[in-house]
């Protein structure tokens, strides 16, 4: 059975410069996602594609280049925190319920 803990609407809660390439908001369905730019935000690394939670601490996601990239992840009920391969740590909070 697929892991559905990330399904829903999320807003980035981190303003770090290294996280600028990640979408301001992200809509996650079972197995797919779509990222949206924030006001004034340029290119986003997570535009749309597939994802899967490989384990409780590992997220594999297709980026804007369709490359599958592995991220460290910590998922809580209304928040998830990601660490990218370059060491940038950023978080999203659930929008609505």
C-alpha cells in the first residue's frame, strides 16, 4: 500500500536562500506532485512529477530535469522537513486539513 502521508497542500515555511529553488507551494497526490512558484520566484527545481517515500527518512522525487533525486525527509502530521543533497534543510507546512 502506498504511503500517503504527504498527500495534500503544502506551503514552504523556510526562507533560506538555499531553498529558493524549491516551490513556494506544493500539491501532492498519491505518487505525483505539482509545485508552484511564489511571487517573484524564478525557476523551481520541483515543478511536477513523481515521488515516493522509500522509507521513513528517504524521499525520492523527480525534479524539473526528470532526474530522480534522493532527499532525507522527516514527516510529521502537518509538517515535513527535507534535506537536499547539498545539505540545504527546508520545511513545508500543511495548508488546510
